C-alpha cells in the first residue's frame, strides 16, 4: 500500500464519524508515540516490564502512529507522498556529507 492509498483508507474509515479537531489529533499522536516509546524502553532501555505485563507489538504501535499522521494529513489537505519526497530531498542535500557511509568505512 502506498501513502496515497493509506490516506484514502484512513479517510474511508474516519469520514462516516467525522475528523477530530487538529489539536485532539495531535494529542492522540503524542499518546501513540508515548506507547511506542514505552515499548522501546521496555525492550532496549533501563525500564524492564513487570512480569505481569504483556509484550507489546512494535509494528502495531508504529501502525497507530501512521494512522493518526494520515488522519492529520487528510484533515489538513497534505499529500504525504509529496511531503515525504520533499523531506528525502532535504536530508539528501543537507546531510549527504554528515556521516561516513558504512560501505566506505575501512
């Protein structure tokens, strides 16, 4: 699924209910990023899970983030494919000499 399809699918699901206000969506995005952060911290950080806690699903947490980002983009008439192309171009221009490539290390 490409980004345009993702945005259409999110709109198909949300449109019958109506979009939340942008600030509410931002709060929701923050919540979802927090859930991903918690899971990453449990796996690779100093805060281990309690024995009674289930292992979280990193992919599902990232999917939740993508859903909310797509919802916000739809609401603000932002084409995520175009935005992503522009971001890649920015990184390629700004950071092309910033780090040593792994394939060029001695």
